[in-house]
């Protein structure tokens, strides 16, 4: 794999790499990048950052769950109930009016 690094006037250091991507995924990524008004590189970098952040969150959740006693973890039925509850549409909160300062 060939790569090189670039740093342009305070911009983030990047490294050019060569990766293999399926044709369909590449086509969809190019279309999505165009729709979002970003380069393919920016789109792929954003997707990679989002996936890495998801992994960090999952690992953090695993560390928290490891601190629970087994009886504190919800049963399968309780999990299904929670997921159903969380999936229900909710009403958007109505914005509050700013309070005036008293003199």
C-alpha cells in the first residue's frame, strides 16, 4: 500500500491510502458525498469517524454494564419492553418563551 502525508497551512494532517471498496458502495458513497456537498474523502472520513465513535460508545457501555450485578441487568422481556417504549414517537417539546429580567 502506498501512502503519503500532507499538512497544508494548519490544516489537519492527512495520509493518502489505497483501499478496496465494492462498486455499489463506492457509487452510493459518491452520490451521498455529492448530495452532502463534500468530497468523497470528506464523506469517507466522516463515516469512519462516526463508526469509531460508535465503537467507543459501545466499549464504554460494556465497561458500565460490567459493573452491574447480574440481577440488575434487565431480562429479555424487560429489554423488549424498554426498546418498544423508546421506539414510540414522542411529542416535540414546545419551546419556552424567554423570561424577562425583573428590575
